[in-house]
C-alpha cells in the first residue's frame, strides 16, 4: 500500500519532509479554538507544506 502511494506522488518527498509536514499539521490542529474552522487549519497546513517543500 505504501509503495502504491509512493508511485502516485509521494515519491518526490523524503521521509524527513513528510515528517515535517505531519508535525506542522499536528501543531496547527492543536491550536484550533472555538473561533477557527477546521477547514481553515487544513488549508494553512497545506500552505505551510508547500512553502517548506519549495524552500528546500
């Protein structure tokens, strides 16, 4: 299953990069409060992931 995911598009990411993305996403989810929509948090996480990958 993991090899299938790698073939689809994760093959360009290193394990370190995927860990950074996962950690950042978890940090953002931990910051969700009553005034913030979960969808906004997911979008912020995607933006951060894109920035991290483009600056490597």
